[in-house]
C-alpha cells in the first residue's frame, strides 16, 4: 500500500480489525520510509459494477460517490456515521446482489432514496432535491405531500 504522505510503496500492517458486520477489514499501517501511520479499509467486491449515466456514458462504480452524497444529505442530522455506512453498504449489496454488471445511475439514486426515507425524512428530502434536480419550491411541496400520503397509508 502506497504511503499517502511520502508515496513510498512499502508499508507494514500494525493492526487489523473487522468492520461493518464483518464485510470489511480496517487495517492500521505504518510507512517503512517516513514512519507515518495511516488507515486503509478492505472490502469484498463481488463483481465490477459499471454505472450507465443518463446520457449513455459508462463509468466504473465508485462507492465513495454515493457515500459522499449520503453524508451531505445527512449533514447535521441525528444520524451516526455507523448508520450512514450501513446505508451505503446496503445500497452496494443490493446492487451486487442484482447480478447485473451494469446498473443505471437512476437505480442507484432510487436505492439511496429508499434507504434514506427509512432513516431520516429530512435527509431523504435533501437527497431528492439534488437527485431529482428541484428547481422550484413547489417541487419540495410535492415530495412532502407524497411522503405524508405514504405515511398515512402505512398507519392505516
């Protein structure tokens, strides 16, 4: 593993711990050249996923993109880092379990919105406002009305 501080390709593992219900391993490393310590995370990757964008372009799936988007949507909300990581892991697992190697970007957004809806309504609306490109206040009103009607149906 290349050192993020000096770029040296050699590092030594000092500590390894399972993470995320055993689906990842967190490793504490020390650079053999500069002595700096850093952390890496290893995850099982079942298959290479390719994201098909709305304009037809294809790009490799980047777990960090969905993680950043969810963290932004849940910023300053009472949701722990662990819960956020569980949301991201859940979305990735659903994508991998589908069996498809190509997945539409719209599918990723819908899975993230479904997961956010279960955890935090405000985070859901924030994510939806970017994902669905809200341009007017009316767009917010419509999604809130939709959320209320679904909540009322669930309670009945």
